C-alpha cells in the first residue's frame, strides 16, 4: 500500500527502554487471563500518548480514531487534566466518602448542573459496569419490581447483572436472559423491518416494548434501559421518537427509564451534551463512564432525589467512588470541554467526517451504511448491498490495513462488520482528511 503522510505532530516521544512487545505478549499469555483479547493479528504495544496521537515502543506514531475505546475524550495526557491530577496526587491520593472532601461535592454539583430536569443526585463509582449495576438496583428498589427490558444487541458491561442485560453474543457468558430481563427488538433503520423511509418507524419499534410488558412481565416492570446510541453494537442510531414512545410504555408499566451514556455522553454527539437529548427525552436514571474522566477509573449514576431515597433504607458505600484524584481529573475534563469548545468541535468535525464517509460509500460498494452523530460514527460493510450480507472478513482486512498505515479505529456490530469511529473530541479536519485517505486505500484493497 502507498504510504500516506500523517498530519504534523510537534510531540517527540520519550525513548523507551522496557521489555519488547514480544516479551510483553509472552508475559500476558503466562500471567494474565486467557479471556483478555487484543486487537490485530500482530498486536501493537502503546507506551505513550499525546493529544490524538499514540506511540509504540519503537516511536512509531498512530492517529487514535477510537479514543482509547471512547475513553479519552479530551486527548491523551491533556496538560490541564494531568496537572489537576498531579496536584491532587501530591496532597491526598485517597479518602472515602465516610470523610468529607471538597472534590467529590464540587464535582457532583458541576455534573448535576449539566443534567436536565430533576436529575440532581450523583453516585460516583468506578466503571460503566458498576454504574449500570447500581442503576438496576435503584430501579428494583424503587419500584419493588424485578423485571427489566433491554435492547437486543446492546452492551451494558461485564459484571454478572449487566451481562444479563446484554444480548450481544460476543460479550455474553452463561447468564440467562430469563433471569429478570427481556430483550426488545433493536430499532435498526438499516437492518430492521422499518427503515428510514418510514416516518412512524420509532413508534413501531417501540411497540415491541409495549408487547413485552403486556405478555411477558405481568404488566409491571422495574425499568427499561438502552444506550442512547448503541456503541459495541455497531453505532446504531434510533429513529426519531423511538425513546419517547419506549419510555412512555415503560413508565405506564411503573418502570423507570435508564439512559446508558457510557459512550455517548459529554458532548460527543455534537448537537447535545447527552445522547438521550437527541431523542427529546429525560430519563429517570443516567449512567456514564469512559469519557467522564479522560482515562481515569471513574463512572457515575445520576438520578432524582425521589428515586435516590430508595437506597437510603440501607447503607450505600463505594471504597473508591469519589476518589479525590479521580474527581479532580473529572472536574478538569468538564473545564477542558467548555474551554476548548469540544462539543462544537465534535459537531463540526463529525459532520465533515460523515460527509467524507458518504463520498467513500459512493466509491466503494463494500460500504452498506454510514451512520452516527458527531464524533460517534459507524461504517457498516456488506458483501452485497442488496442482500446486506455482513462483510466480516473484509471489515477485519480494512481494520488491519488501517493500522499498517498508522490509523487506529474500532470494529463491532453483531457480525463484527462495522467500523467504529470515535476519536478524541479534539480531532481536527486535517486528522479527518488523513483518516479518509487511509480508509479509501484500505477499502480498495479489502
């Protein structure tokens, strides 16, 4: 393949003197869980990051098009965020919520200020899995019911309870669907029975939620949970009105509505700060992680005072939730998002990229669908546009070719045939031009 010059970068990585990639891979195989997977036929070892750039142990530079799997929202090692964490590390690295500390209280206030309606009570935890697990507990404690409705092909975490919500076969262990969880049909405008040409698609897909409640849950449920845009499931954007109708059905059955914002939150969609706002709804509980702390182990659940009171019948405690260093870093993330206009940048560069993907689709029949909002985009590859047969092998080939040319992206979807594009929100149009050039060449060679 013809080399494509990377956009300029002023950062020079530090010399690396540790074990080689082969040595690290051997250590992983010997001492880490065999369930841990890695990208690429020949895994790469990343030892340094700066802004939208990643560097391997040999100093080779890569453009990060997946944001550390949507975790690094403001760019790697952002100086303002690093400085905030360093200052706190030098003062107090850890204290629990049993004691008072200003960081957790100040951050909770700042985060609550970003939420609509009465979503003003914040619980801080460590991961998206833990956040969704706590949201389930809240819904069940508040309603007195146990049954939950989730979406097919959704992904909500790696704990046992959140795997019960998950119906994506790649990520699911032997946790039974019937254990208090039912899965509604996915409102997929590309592959589902109701397409983009149907103005009533959102209502029609939501009717399945109503049907599950009527015939599978004795008319009452604890809650309904959905990612605001499916992430691992292949960047599936729901039709207009879907969440509004689905929420109405859930609430009519006494259930709470949970928005999983782990990948969509903090301005990534461009038009709104939260993904659920693109559907014109206000959930009862919101979960978030990944981009919340630009790489630190932090997550949150936000709900209303009335719902929060349901947990006050017992002691709720989280050893590391609200850690002062994590909260300092999270506060700095909000400051960077505002100061650097990252939500507006997501809208601008996301639209630029999506238009470029549409041009690639006109050139490469391998592209079946281009979708997404802001800097949360997906390109679904198919062997034939008529049959929509998933191009899983071709997707893997494009994925590998991009890496060889210096571009790191993700892949997902039920068949592993969707390229996932979710870079740090500092992504520029010159970065986008490089990505488009690389994808053009990779698609041509697949």
